[in-house]
């Protein structure tokens, strides 16, 4: 995780130094999601996900977005498995807004590429363990919308699918939902 955060900080510093010459608008977004399922009998599943992104709007309806996502998932099914998965995703995406900025509701679609870092620990019922590490290039496909509260502040929600190794058949294996905010400067 440290290396990914270090790369994100370097990228943000690069964009900050470049922003003095830029003519467009920057968008800083952040979000959080949490889900929990209790299956009874000591069995459960929960996921915590944090997302942050920095986008640069080249036009009123198009932007390039750099994002970082961090999630932790714990799945415990009594007498079967006890697995903890930590995932980090760094991605670069093109975001295309579908309506002009004057509309308070702004739907968008996005597509891009990223690097997924996944660490897995725990055991299955027979004492075996899952793979300890999965690193994969991934495609990013997303859809969402932003509700503008003011000229500089909006509430944002989106759903993203991360296609491991760019295989379209994996679209439903890595889907995330996010609710958060957008700040324009």
C-alpha cells in the first residue's frame, strides 16, 4: 500500500505544479462504501471501500481522471472459510459527461485502465489457503451521476467494473459502488 500511496502523492504534486498553466477545471472527489451481511451462526461478510480521485476537465463535458481505491473484505463462513482480502487499484480513465454543466444532475460514463494489487490471507475448511497475492492489469468501465449543490460542490455516486486482464467476461467479478462528493477548483 505504501508504494501506491507514494505514487499517488507524486502524481498529485505533478498535477499541482502543472495546474498553474492549465486552462481547465480540476475535480477532487472522494467516497466511501460499506456493506455487511450476516448469515447467522457466526458466518458473515463485510466490505469497506475508500475511493479518491483527481480529474482534469479539458472541456465542459470531458475529463481525464486519476483514481485510487482501497478496500478490505472479510468473509467468514463457519466451518468452511475465513478469508480477508485487501485490494488497491490505481487507474487512469476518460470520463464523458452526458449533459452540459448547467444541468444540476450530471450523468457520466467512464473507461480506462488500471493496476490492481490484491493481497489475500486466511484458510479454507481443509486447511488450504488461497493465493497470497494477485496483481493484474485491469480495464475500468463505469457509470454514475453527480448532483451539483453549488457551482463548486457536488454529490457523486458511481458504479465501476474492473475487468481483470481486460477480459470482458470478468465484468461482474469486481464491481464497486461509491457515494461521495466532488469539489471543483
